[in-house]
C-alpha cells in the first residue's frame, strides 16, 4: 500500500458547533479514513460555532477525496473549502523576475536604460565576453525541455512540462544561488531543438537539458556541446550518474570493497543508464552488465536496439552474459535501477554477492520494496525522500553549475563530473558512514559549496575556464 505523501496534502476549512469533543470527532474521521493529520488552526470562533483549517496527507488524489467524504459524513460539520496545497503552490507559477537595482529618479533611469546603457552595449559589441560581466549571463542557466520524458509522466508536451521546469529553476536558486529560467520548446525535432538553443545561447551562461527522451537527448546534447562555448549538461544523464557515483563511493567503504573488484548490474538502458555505466568505467569499474526490457544487452543482440544500447553492447558486458535481469544480478555486488517499479525480486537480491548494494531509484515506486531488499543486502538507496539514502540530482546540479559559472567554463568535462561526485561523497566523513547514511541530505548546506569548489578547480585544471 502507498504511504501518505506531502504531494497529496489537503487543507479543509470546516465550520462546526463549538462543543467539547467535536474536534476529536473530526480528527477520528480523518484518521479512520487513513489520512495523516497535519496542522490544526483556528480561523474564527464564537460561543456557538468554530471555523478551523485542518490539514492532512493522503496516499493519492482518490484517497484524499475519500478522507474528505469521511469528514463530510459527520453531522453538523460544514466543509467551507477544500484546498489541494500542491496545486495552491503552483498558482501563478513558482518563479518571477525581480530588479536588482532601484530606480528612484531620472539619474538612475539614464544609467540603467537610455542613454547610459548604450555605452555598455558598445563595450559588449567590442568584447563579447564582457557580456558575462555586464549582463545576467554570468549567473543564469536555461532549463530546456521538449516535454517528451517528464519525470514518471512520459511525453506530456511543453506546456504540461512547465511546472517541472519551474521547480527545477527554484532548486537552482535555493541550493546553488543560480538564476534559472524554463524554456519549454514546442517541437520534438532534434534539429529544431538544437537550432533553438543555439539561438538562445547568448542570453545564458549555461544550458541544462531536462526531460528529453532517449536516445534523442544524447544526440541533442552532443551537438550542442560542439556548437556552443558555454556548458551544456543533460541532468537526467549526468546528474544521475554523478550522484550514483557519490553514493557508490561511500557504500563501497561501508561494505569494504574496492571499485576495481566489483560487478555492477544496471537495469535501464536509457540515457541515464548509459551515463552511469560510462562514469563508473572512468573511475575503474571493469565489470558492468546492463539490462533493458528485453534482457541483458550484449554484442550481437538484434532486437530492441538503438544508438545508446549499441554503445552499451560494445563497451560493457565483457563476460558476454545473456539472459534476463535475474541472470545479470546473480553474483553481482551492486544493483543500480533506473527503470520501473517491481522488476527486482527478493529471490534476485538473495542471489547477489555477500555485502551487496542495491540502488533502486525508480520513482515514485522503486524496482524493489526497500524494506524487503534491506533484509538481504548491506546497503539500500532509493530516489525517494521517505527512505534512507535518497539519491537525488539536487545534490549535483546546483553546485555544479555554481562552479562552472564562477569560472565561466566553456564546457563540463568528465573530470569535473568525477570531482563533483567525490565532493558529494566527502561531505560525510568516513567515521560517520553507516549503511543508512552513505549520501548527504539534499538539505545539507555543505554540499553545493563543496561541489562548486571542486568543479571550479577541475575546470581550471582542464583549461576550460575563462576566469
């Protein structure tokens, strides 16, 4: 059964007789319908009646309505309003544009705008890189999508993708101090997406590609990296890979295994699975097997292949294994899931190597129930916030872009990604590592500055910084 979630948080405004015990009846109705009680606030009261806002969490939208109906069934209780708090947070959007400078008179206006602004324009015309000094480029990232692969929602299009992109922009600002703006493109043609981003690039200091379906996202990213002199980063690929590497680095310390001696089974052969495989190879993991819905990917496989899977066939599975996910997991030290719910069984994890590690990251429902897996392996991580060890990209992208913007980097190298992963892992001292604590919290304020510093340093070493 699903757990109650803040995503389905509802506030009821109720009016009922101001009598002893009536609040208890309301709370009992909510609890009896399996709602998770939250805040209880008095709005107004007199001798006869009282008006309260009562908040609860449900499991999903349907369950939330069942709780509301349970309260409505109480005698003398009038429901004045039902507010879905998630929808309420999105009313009018989640970001806005604010001026950094006041305009208090004609002197300010003449410098901020005409005629004084012309001098700055001429400066940038003569020295294009001065745009990083005298415009918002220095601290602004475009969050670009076509809406073709949004969260667990799939191809919902650019308009429906906007709330997610706005949310991403909020995370950039809150965690990294980076200004970001959503760009939702009404095309899924790779050529048009590449051209649109190229035309927009003079406005931004970096491009974060988001929720673009595989394998198109790989082509789009590669073409933009070659075409632009600002960093381009597809977070669904590389942000995921960076945080997986960080978590694995610490998990291996917990289970006392070396990166060069492990075998890793990855389920999910999209862009994220391929990026994880590639980054793990770069740090010394030699034995990697990747599966998709058709089973183990290997050289010579004909069905259900594309350019990403062809790369995986040519660069992983040196043991030439064939079969299904159960065959891939048998004897493996690590399972990494970037796929779908309930594809991994308890019998599968029982057959893993001693001291096994399971990263079941499918959202909202992981590849295996984390509690069931924890009974048979040493370390379990998920993509969820209600279990230990949440592998969340917000640990990477705000600090990473903070670092590349600080040095005005032209691109993001593999060494910068590895530096980001190491910085995330090193936030937790070795003496504090436990099976339930291998990755910092997304609210750990040490993370973004550590990542930014490490990425900026690696950019300078790689010679891709401008500063």
